[in-house]
C-alpha cells in the first residue's frame, strides 16, 4: 500500500508540473485529469473511498469537462500556442519560482519540526461521512446548496450573449 | 490501508499547492490560471483528507466535500467570466484587463 | 444719575447695531435719523449727568458704574466699569456734542454717496468707542476703546475703498498707530503685573504709594504709555499717518482726526498724570516732543497746497501745544486747549468740506479763490475758526487756551523759557498758515463757481461751532482779564495744577500781550505775503534754497522718505528674499514626502492579476515566517 501511495504521488506531481508548463490548453487539461486521478488513488489508499469516487466523478468528470467545453466554445486555434511560446520564457519563471520555492520550504519546515504521531489507520466508511454530513454538518450542506444555486444563476447570467453581439463566442 | 507517515502526505499536498501557486503567478492565459486555481484547491482538499485519515474521523472528508462543492461553483462562474473576457478583449491574456492600474 | 452713565456709550453702539444689521434696507432719512439721534441722545445724557455732577457732586467727585466682571481669573479681574469724574465729563461732552454736530453736517455732506448707511454705521461705532475710552474706569476697557477708535479710523479713512490709494492711507494709519498701541499694551502689562490691578484709580493710588519719584518702573511704564499716546495723537516720530489720513471724507477728518481720536493720547496722559508725575524724565520728554512737534508741523503747514493737509499739520501742531502743557504739568490747561481745539478745528474742517464739495472735490487751494461772495456763511464760519486757531486776542476761545498753556510753560522749572519761546514762534506760524489758507481760498479772483447751497443740516453745525469757538474760551481767563477760573476749578480735584498758583500778574499779562502780538503779526504777514504781494513768495521759492525748503516742508520734513529707506525697504527686501517662505518649507516638505510616497506606492497598482497574486504569495510567505518564528 505504501508503494502505491508513493507511486501515485510521483505521478500526481509530475503531471501537475506538466500542466503548468504545457503550451497547448487541451493537453494541459488532460494532464490535469491524470493528476486528479492520481490523487483519487491516493484518497483510496488513505481510507477515503467515498472521496476517491467523488474526486473522479465531480472533479475530473464534471469540472474538467466544463473546462473542455469552454475551450471548445472559444475555438482558439494554433495562434494561442504561438502566443504561449512567446509568453513563457525562462526569465518569467525565475521570480515566481523563487517565491514558490520559499513557500514550499516553509511548509516543509513546519511539517518536519513537530513530531507527528502515527495515524490511526483504517477506512472511514461512506456511512460515517453521510452521518456526519446530515448530523453536525447539515447547516453546511444547506449553505453549499445555496452556493450552488448562486453559481448556477451567476453562470447563466454571465455566460449570456449580449443582445447586440453579432454571433460567435 | 497505507501506513505512510503523515508528514509525507502533507508534504505532497504542499508540493502540489506550490506548483499551483507557481502556475498562477506565471501563466498569462486566463484558462490556465483557472486550472492552477483548481490545482491549489485540490491540494488543500488532499490536506484535509489526510488530516481526517490521521484522526480516523469523517470530518476531513466532509471538509473535502464542501471544498469540492465550492470548487465546482467557482469554476462555473469563472468560466462564464472567461467567456465575457474573451468577448470584450478578443484575447485570453489576463494582463489585457488592467484598467484598474494607477 | 448714576443709572444714566451706561447710556452714554451704549446709545451710539445701539445705533451702530441697528445700522449694521438693517442699514441697507432703511431709507436715507431713517439712516440719518438713527445715526444722528443716537449720538444726540448720548449728548443729552452726558449733559444731564454733567449737570448733576456739578450740582450734587458725589463722594470723591466721581461716579463709578460697574456693569459686569469682564475676566475672572485668579489675580486678574478687569471689570467693565464706567467712571465719570469731571475730566471724563468734559471729554464725553466734547465728544458727543461735537460728534452730533458733525453727524448732522454729514446728513447733507454725504447725501450723494452710495455708502450712506455704512458711513453712519461706522461713525456711530466710532463715537461709541471713543465714549468708552473716555469713560473707562478700567485700563483694559480703555484699551478696548482705544483699539475700537483705531479700527474705525481705518474703516473711515478707507471709506471710498474702490480707490486703492485710500486703502493705502488707511493701512498706513493703522500700522503706524499700531506701533504706538504695541508700546501701550506693554505699558499696560507692566502696570498690571507690578501693581496688581487694572482699575485706573487703584493703579494711580498704588503707583504713588509703591513707586518713588523717578523709579525705573515708573519711568518705563510712563514711557511706554507715552509711546501709545504718540501714535494715536500723531506726534513725532509717529506723525506720518495723519496728513495721508485726509484721504477720508471730510466729516471723518473733522471728527476723528481733529476733535476726538487724536486727542485720545492727550486724555490718556491726563488720566494717568500721577504716573507721569512720578517719572520726571518722561514728563520732560513729553514737553520737548510737544515743542518740537508744534514747530515741525507749523513749518510743514506753510508749504502745503492741499487745504486738508494744511489742517492736518495744523492739528499735529496744536496737539503739540497740548503735549507741551502736559509736559510742564499744566494738565487742565491741556484739556482746556483740547476742548477749544475741538471746536475750532472741526469748524475749519467742516468749512473746508463745504468748499471742497462745492468745487466738486477740489482740494488744491491754488485752484480756489474769491469764494467769500459765493459762500458767505461758510466764509464767516471759516474766518472765526481761523481766528480762533491763530489765537487772535480777546475775542476767540483759542486765545485764552493758548495763553493758559504759554503762561504755564513760562512758569515751569525745566527749560520753561525755551518752551515758551517755542510756543510763541509757533503762534506766529499758526497765524501765518491759517490766514494764508483763508486768503488763498476765499480772497483773490474767482476761479471756479461753487455749486452747493448749504442746507439747514450744514448751517446749524457751522453756526453752533462758530459760537462755541468764540464763547468757549470764557471758561478760563487770565487774572488780568476777569480771572475766570471756572474750568480749572471744575477739574481741580482730578487734575491738580502742579504749578504755583500765584505767579506775578505782570508776567501773565506780558505773556498775553506777546501771544496776542504774535498772532496779529502773523495775520499781517499773511495778508502781505499772500494777498497783497504774492510775488515775494514766488521770488523766494524760485531761488535754489527756497525751492529746497519748500520741497522739504511740503514733504513733511522728509519723514516719509526716511521711514521708507529705514524700515519699509529693508522689510520688503527681507520679504522678497524669503519669498519661498523658509518656515513654510517644513510643512511643504511633509506634503512632498507624502506625494513621493504615494507615487512610489502607486507603482504597485499595476492592474495585473498575476502581480497581485504574487503580492498575496509574498504576504503568505512573510506571514508564515512570522508565525513559525
């Protein structure tokens, strides 16, 4: 089980790195899907099967598909890739690279200083998650539904084509 | 189930998060920016699930559930905005929308 | 009668308030009525109070009416207190009666002016302030009145403010008197801090008890008060403002710069005479300044061509006489001359005003002439006033008052002979220039026909003042001529004479003859030089020395030129050098630093999302670092 964890971890990190460095948008999306699947495997290994399923279904299945549809709507073509080549030169990576590295270093430092006890292990059943959702966290569930409603209305309104627009996305 | 040390799992979440942050700061294409935001959200969700696994409780997963919901709504609104941005500026360069400068 | 005291200053103030608040909306008749009636009623009140003071004098020969406590700090408690003793009674009568007559005159004089209500408003304020000054029982209240008359002088000199020259004259008057006022304020503070009270009578009492004759503090306080008096009364060296103050309307010159405000200095010195008696050096200085000033102004008046400037220098000269009297200790003689001077000088100004207005604002005497047939009443009044000014013997009030001063000067110990000689020369000069004025204006050929018919409002004041200019002198006559001592005995308790009461009658009579002779001689010279054979004067002024003298005297002995070089130009130079205002640069530096910081910070607002994301990450990095530390 530990090896599965480490292998999925490597796959996740590698494909995420490819996402941020890739020039073509659709390819990046595919790499991102791979990364999400790897994380889903990690969830399963860590005893959260329900979450693993949700990761695949919703994150990789719905959200990424939404991205793909938008790319399709935009219909950019090859000019976008050329533009990306222009934008992504080595100097553009230096500053943010240093900052991100410092941030990571701090996080690693925080994690390694304190001593962590051994994890309890074991699977947390979906039944437990469901009981928690409709037990102590029921208010959160209701609020989540409100957020979704708001997002629905917002996306509908913002995505509308204006009346005077001649057509095309 | 795995008996990986908790620090390692959390470090994985940290690495993924750092990569997402790097992507937000570097990429000029707005769709890529949104993707990197998704990476960051995913990484923080992973951290929560790891915490839930460490304690053996459902709370971590419940948090990830909410993060997932929020990510979904945010993406839908964000992509609608991307469409509007494209219609207005005819480009996906996020630096084109800098009227708030000065 | 004590209850009426507050009405005397309050009525003109009430008139001022009414006119200030709704003067624009009232008709001309109402404005004139309010303006003159308020002062008129004040005059009536003053007369009533004085009459009862004479008939039934209260304890200490003075009434004090405390209106309220002004300041109630520990150890400093000035009160709004009115004090009426014979001196204050004389002064308030002079101010209110002469003020009323001049305001009556202004009803017709200022009739064509569009600032009509403003004029009466300011004049009422002036009369109220002047009455406060003379009736003040507290030195701080006196200072309030002092400042009030200074303000009104500024407002009224610059009355026709559209012409910037008038504003300059008003500013000059204000600034020069301010120098004196600053000295006076310092003197007030000195008196108060050392003697612990600001009530005038208490101060005088404590001064005579605590300070010996000639003590440093007494000399300092007296010198500072003298500085204030010099400014207000236009004596050397602060006299440069008065000739230029003639830019104001003629009634203003008559009231403020002849009869009342310029005599405030004389009143102050008389009121605090106890202090001056304790400081002999200062008192001698007063006499010397008076003597020098009267000669200075006499020569200057001789060369003027503007009729009002002649009268201005004449005022400076006559106040010099009053200072001379104060300096030798003849306090009541000074006040007597103050009273008669108020009558004949304001009459001279009013007459000159009729001429000026009739000739359409012509001031130059050399463009006037032959007006005695055209304006007979004015001519008569003017001649009476000029005669009184010249102290023509026996029939004029000026003769008796000037004679009183001269005989006191003769009898004084410190250099009295020289002072008296100066006074006699001055009398000759006075007669010379005043009849020069009469002959140039009213005799000779008629150059311009006046188009003014003086109405009742002008005739009544002229007539009243003419009568007073003749009759007013009979209150105090020398021993040889009836020995009337009404005036000095009225003021005796307040202003004791420091001089021996019984000097030789012969000396007094001789002085009287000399003085009368000097004035008649002046009249004769004036007739010869300016009417009979004017070519003589023209011949003298054609020579180099004569022309230079004439220019010197015309410019008031060059004082304006000297002050300009000594004070004004260096000040302007420093102001020009400090144009960028060194002190201000500190506050400007704050502004500049702010703007620089703002500009620097503005560059972080690039409007780009990635930049802001980077800022957030930097913040997170720093935040975590702080937490982890």
